[in-house]
C-alpha cells in the first residue's frame, strides 16, 4: 500500500483515476493534468489486488455498494421483516411500519395484501445482491488481468476498470467503522 499513498491522497483531494496511455493507471487532477508521483504500474496494482488489504477494501466497497445485504441469513431475514413492516392497529395506518405502512399512508390501497411488500422486499434485496456480485466479478477480472501480465510489461486498462480501482483505493484510504475494526481484531487481523 505504501507506493499507493500519493495516489490515494490525490484521489481524496478531488482527482480521478484514469488509464495511462503507456499502460497502468494514473491520477488526473481536476484541472486535467496528470498528478506527479501517482502512476500505478500493473505490478503495483497486482500486488495490491492480491494482498489482504484488498480483501478489506473490496469487501468494504461491496458493503457500500450493497453486496453486504447478502452476508448472512440473519441479516436478510431482519431486513425483510423491517422492509415488509405491518399494518397499524386494527388494519389502520396508525402505527403501520415498513412498505405496508407507506402504501397505506399514501392511500394507494386501503389494505395491502402481504404478497406486495414481500415481493418488493425480495426484489430490493435481490437487486442489492446482484450489484454486489457484479462488482466482485469486475474486481476479479481486473486482478486476473494484472496478475497475468508478463513481468516488465504494462496492461492497458479501460475507463471502467480505472473507476473500479478508484473506488477500491478510496475505500482502502478511509477509516473503517467500529464494527469492522472489532471484527478484524476478533479474527486476529489488524484493521
């Protein structure tokens, strides 16, 4: 991570990661010029993407995107129960919660069949899982591209790949939440 500090600093101050014409990646400032010292070679990227720091950064980024909704059955069932909600007292909107309460309060229907909020909750959680899956596939493809590049050569990256790496680097530079640090300490890793 040490060679990436200048790139992370430039990204957090408003720059954006772009594909370099000679291969690799570099930070472009808001004025449109390359930022000195922020070139990320394919070898440095491969080293970063195969390290344990990446697992933390990618999982943190996937969490931010929404893939964390699929981490465990308890989380999913709790989210479904919260999203579905319930009707209020005696079927009124007083005390109604979740999607059921929202649909009742706006007067869309006087009583909502339970299948409608369950379907909306299932669709929402499926969409979050799909987004997290697509992001993790993109990261896997970038890692393979970087690690399979012959020594001494630079891989050419697309703008989409540069944007994905930018998200990972920005997340790696952020302090993680109390829960994340506690989990990493419990697993014997320094967060």
